[in-house]
C-alpha cells in the first residue's frame, strides 16, 4: 500500500468545492481546504505507485477548478 499527500492549487473561490468532490473519490482518505500556497491538501492511498499516479492523472486532475497538483509520497525511514 502506498500513501501520499497531494497538494492542490485551485482557481479562486473553488477550494471548498474541489475538496468536496475529491473527498468522494475512491482511494481518498482525507481532503481538506487550507490556506497558504496550496488550497487543498489530500491524503490518498493506492496499491502501487503506478496506481497512485493513475489516480492523480485520471481522476484528481480532471476535477473542475484545479490548476496544479504536487504529489508527495509518504516514506517510512
């Protein structure tokens, strides 16, 4: 199992809607709208890094109002 934080920038005024839509996608553990350089922070999980990448590209990035994403895989050192 792979988990990651996905940092999302949105169009002005869209953070709450984006977080709500993403929170309903399979594999999403949490989606919160926040303040700062990013508008939404998501915690997601998938069976593999490849599946995580497909989730970001095929599902998350297609949500209306998203302008940029940054995926940060969680590592256990």
